[in-house]
């Protein structure tokens, strides 16, 4: 099966497996584990922050960040297509105890005028804006990358109003690769940032939240509250270290594969996708003109040995990763052409 559903299907490398066998086995929830601490320190260094905190998932790092920033009070502002709002099952309200306002945006970047209007001070009748969140790359916008100038202006607005900023950087290193800058150059425009080692970086488990030392100490208590403390986590943290040290530079190959995929779809029919809009490793293809649902298309692909995900009722999402090379891309394009020909009369 050629799996283009997501980059979380990536398997650990031989170097990761070797490091996992040799890792320390301390209790990260008590005295700490040396390997976990190495991963946290390396993550902080790569993002230009003071400290890091290792957790099982990106959803948990986002939730813990909101808890640590807001202490369960106030309003969170974020772009209306954000992963935190649409895919994390209401954790903002159900667990973090905050309410939210969705800001319209373009390719994942909030409309800055509307954002400024939405910021509210605390009064005797409301808690006001407690946190502003950004996302890069932006999953719902097809892996788009936030412009640094936009992030800088959002962060400046937040500082001006005394509000913290958190960035969901699940694919932070994809964004850095697309922009041609270190991840720290992106992260300097936010107070906290998280990223996953288990997506394109190919480690089996985990995400890291980074910020100031004081912020991370607050976050540790909230990590425990939501069940994120891990015992002998050195083995999975060891793979995360190898991921940061060896897998970042090759992300450009995933971006090239996505471009090749988008160009192939565009050649079938220009309405399917715009290759110019593909910035990282995610391609969305609009199959609405076929008159068949994205779910039906996904079934047709699976029958041909290719796994893809519906992005919505009319669009498919394809995600490239290190197990997807030219042969797999070309097979997906050929399958698409075959299904399209049989669907469009």
C-alpha cells in the first residue's frame, strides 16, 4: 500500500532504532530521564527558546500550552481553519476551560484588521483575550506557511496588548525548510511553540513544547494533569534526538515530491489543484467536478493500492514523506488519471 494519508505513518530509521536500544531508562515523571532531557534541551536550542517539554502528541502540547498560558480563563483567538479549533475535539473549551473566537484568514494567516478588532481587555464583565494562536505550516490550508512578516505583526500586537502568543508548529521544520530559515527564526515571533518529531521527521512518538523556563515549569504541572507524564520515555526520546539531528535537511525532498504530485494532477485537469499553492508536503485536490464525493474517491484509490484521506466532502489530501519517492508519486498520478477518466463524462 502506498500511504499518502499523512506523514505520521513514517517508520523510524535504523539509526533511530539503534539509539532506542541504547537509551537510558529513567523516570521522566520523577527525577527525569537523561535522554528525555537531551531531547528537550536540543529542541529548545533549535527553536531559540530557554526550555522544552516532551509529550506524547501535538494535540497534548497545544492543550498544555493553552492551560499554562491562560490558567483556564479568557478567550483564545485563532484562525478559523486552525487544527486546534477543528481537529482537537474541543479541548480548548472542554479541558482548558477557555472560550474562543475564530478569525477569518487567507491561507492560514488571520486577517490582521479583524484580529486587532477582536482583542478585548479584561473588564468586570469578561476575562478578555488571554491568548493568540498561530499555526505553521497550516494543515487546513494545505500545508501553507505563515509569512514571517505576518507572524511578527501578530506578535507585536500581542505584546502591545499584554497577551501571550502560542504557535502550533506541528510541521515547524517543514515551514523553516520552505522559508529557507532556521526554525528559531520562526519561533522568535511567538512566546511558545510546539513541533512534532513523529511526522516528517520520522520518529515514532512525540512532540515538544518550547518556551521560557518559567513557562515550561508551569506547563509541567499541566502535563501531569492531562495524563502526559511518561515513565521510561528515554527510548522514544532517543529517536526524537536522531530525528532532529538527521532528518530535517531531507524535508526538501518531501516538498519536491508534493510539487511533482500537484503538477501531475494539474496536468490531468487544471481544476484539480494549483501547483503554485503547494509550499510544503501537503497537496489538496478538488474532485468536486467529478460529481463524486471525496470519500468515494478515497475508496477508488484504496482499491488501487493507494491510501489517501478526504480533506472535506469535495477534496482529497495527499501528504508526502520519506517513504514516498518518484515511483510512488507517479503511481498516484496514474491512479488519479484513471479514476478521473472513469468519473468525468
